[in-house]
C-alpha cells in the first residue's frame, strides 16, 4: 500500500505561482509513475502532468510551459511548480501513483484546493 499526502494549495492572484508537494509513504519502491490530476467544479478530473521514476515527464496542453513536474525519489516526493496561473487553473489538485506495468492509477491523495482569482 502507498499513502499520498498533498500540500501547498491555496489562493493566488492571476499570474502568480504556487508549488504543490505530494509526499508518499508505504511501499513506494513499487511505484513508477506519479502524476497530478485536477478537477474543477462541475468538470471531469483531468491529467495535468505525469513523471516516471526515471524522470520522463509529460504535460497536458493547457499547462505546457507554465507548470513543471519533478520528483525526489530519495524523499518519496513529487512536486508541481505552477507559474503564470490563470483563473481556469482553479481546481482541486490530486496526486496519484501507479506501479510499473499498471495502466490505472491505484493510489490517490485527498486533494488540495488551488484557487486563482483577483
């Protein structure tokens, strides 16, 4: 089992920055890919960014060039640096993890709210 705990959410003005963190505990050695998802009110949950244990990352089109995902395997932590935030980035952000060879994300955090408004 893997437990994921997000932190770093909050309120920020448009154009501002935030950094989210996701600390993992438990059987982290089994985890390959970690990801950030988000869900805005009334919308489906969507993938924001994902990163493999080797450091290969991919991003959703709306956040390319503004968000950066990174991970520290020694600390069992994944980060999401968000810059040039827009009101449409407002959502609950979730951390997720999956083992190598597994298609679905089996482990989820509880979510952290990010609000971008003036």
